[in-house]
C-alpha cells in the first residue's frame, strides 16, 4: 500500500494581540511613516508662492498642551491606580513617541499597558484603564464631529456620514465574528470621571484644530475656524483604518476635505504634511527624554 502523502501543516493564526505586537515592530511601517512625514513637505513647500513658519509655531503651542497635558490628565482621571499625574505625563509622552513609530498608533497603547503592568497594576486593570481612555476619547471625538458637522456643506457631510456608518458596521461585524478582539469586560467610568474626560477630550480636539489653522496660515491660506473644525471632524471618520503617521487614510481624508472647502490641493497637502511632521518635535523631545530616563531608572533598579 503506497504511503499517504502528508498534507502541509497550516501556519497557526496569530491572536490579535500578537498581530498588534508584530505591527508595532514593523520596520516597513516605520520607514514609510518617516519618509512620508519628511518627503511631502519637502516636495510641496518649495512650490508654494509664500510660506511662513511662525503660524506653525503659534499653532504648535496649544497642540502640545492638548496632547501632552490634557490627554495624560484624561488618562489619569480614568485610571484606578495609585499613580500620580507626573507618572501619567511621562508614560503618555513615551507612548506617543512609540505610537508615531507604529502603524495606526497601536504601539502607544501597547507601551501604556507595559508601563502600567510594570508599575504593579494587574493586567486586566491595565487593559481597562487604556480601554476606558480610548473609549472616552472616542466619545469626545464623536461629540466633536457632531458639532463640527453642522458647519459642513451637504456634499461633504454625506460622504462623512457614509464613512461613519461603514465604520460602525465594521465594529458590529468584528463584535459578531471576532469578539476576542474587543475588551472582555466593560470599561464604563463613573459619571464624574466621564464628564471630566469628555471636557479634556474637547480641549484636545480644539488644540488639533489650532495646529491645523497654523499650518494652513503658513501656506498663505485662511479659513473660518468653524469651517476648519468641520473639515477636521469629517476626516476623523477615516481614523478607523490604520496607517503610518503622515500617510494614513485620516491624513488623506483631511486633504480631500480641505480641497472641498476651496484650498488648492498643493497647499492642502502641505498643511496636512506639516501638521504630521511637527508632531515629531515634541515627541522626540518629551517622549525621548522621558524614555531615556525611564530606562536609566529601570537599569538602576536592577543593579
């Protein structure tokens, strides 16, 4: 009797957590993000008739406050752990640097989980902490988009609503087919914490709009602030799709929204690219210095 040929063994499917970990260490995504964040401004800015850098710096100041102060304070308010505000400020700054180096910013959450568990917090409690922060941030973004959408023209609002419905449908499909990808326990914060988190989220969204206004002014174009809020809010529905920093679907959607509002394509691409590029400056300065100090403290504790 001839031997039965062996069937090739299938490679086991990696769980979602391992897939995220592999994506967080993807060198291809790192190179793509860095190249996009640097190349687009270099190609677009010299072609513009007038470029001024001081509006970018003016817009950068409130954004740094929003990203590196308001967001960590929101996370601190939603975390049931005896970790001070300064700890959250440092850990969040480190996570932002890691997030910029990973597609979809997934490395930021993985780093925050690592920092929480490394400080003695139970892993399930750490997951709830990061999930609650993400959830409140998403709620704040939804309220912001709803408010900003009232300033949009109908031809821009309808595609944004369609993308939002598609993202919601995708979430329902994932919950139905792969519930293990979603947090297993509820992360609903107390009403007082929820209100505090939403207020901090609103401040952060406004700081992003301030940075976008600054990069637009740097290209010599000005829009009404409420109109910019509407364009930014409409682009956020594309944030459900991951991508490298500076070359994500969210960045592309923001360029399309600005063009729909009358900004030339070259200027819109330059403004969005500058917004992505300047994010590296505080991340390297604040996150990099804190990460260096954290590693030194870790080595000293092991010595």
